[in-house]
C-alpha cells in the first residue's frame, strides 16, 4: 500500500536530515511520498527524486490482464493514485525518470503474481512511450522532458560531459519522430530475454536514431549498428 512507501521515504529523509547526507530516492510511485520529499527539501535536506515510466503507463486495474510481466516494486498503483503522480510530474516535482529496466529469463516471470520475478523490462520503449504520454498527450514542454531524462541526472551525479547538447559535451543524442506510431511486438525486442510489459501497446511517437559519443548505435532502418 501507499503508506508503506511513504514510511520508507520518511525514514530515509530523517536519516539524511540528521546526518547531512545527500539523498536520492528512486522508483517513487506516489504523490504522498513526493510531498514528504518536497517538505524535507524545504527544511534543508539535499534530496532528489526519480520515478519510472511504468508508474505512468499502467494502472493497478490493468495488472490482472497483463499478468506477472507488470510486477515490480513498488507495485503499479491505482488509477486515482496515478493521476496524482502525473500532477507531480507535470508540476516539476519529480527530478528525473529512469527505465529501472529489470531483465530476467522468461521462466522467472511465470507462475502467479507472488512467485514471479519483480521487475519490468522496458528500456527499449521508455523514451518514446514517455514522450508520447507526457509531451504529446499532456503538453509537457520538450525541454522539461530533456531535463527529466538527461540534464537533471547529469547535474546531480556530477557528469560534466553529459546532459546537454553543447561544445565540450559528449554527443549523446536521441532523435524522436513525434509523427510515427508503432505497436510493441516481441519479435522487435532487442533484449536477450524477449518479453516486455509493453507488448501489444501502441506508442504514438518513435525513436529513430540513437547517437552515443558521436557514434550512431541505433537506426530505425538498420537496427542496432556500430
Ligand atoms: Zn530498481
């Protein structure tokens, strides 16, 4: 339940406050936890917060249908909780988004929801998925989206060559075509273990090129290259 996440977050915030230690909280899935973090920040705690695409893409009401592929920790939240998390993201209260990609062999995702491996495979589709949901469908500014996936993490972890397109930075660039659509299919996954909670999902936007330190590593026509 939501309160167990808030409890864990509040304990970590208390320790950070008492020790003066910097704190970065990952996989936050509830508005209640975000509010606790904002309050601690106002009180002087040096804290940042990350969330993951699956908390914005799925609701608990859909998990029965998707099955164990949608099991993760914290769990996927109810629609009403997700709506509040969206408000936090759009209001700038979440510092960044990461995939929390959790690969496992397919047999570990079998069985019931209690036995199955907890973790979602999503890295391949997370950027275009969130661009679709946040920028196209909800009007988040593109530069705010860039902050969420690149600039803020680079700043927080002191990665001086990452996080923006500028002279002296690594040329890490993603090209996104907002006018393309595709459906996530198992046979198109590049993972070693080809399963994903997003199989069958239509995404109205598409990454067409990925450049790492100036080298093209993915091209929509050619697949993984270089
Ligand atoms: Zn994780």
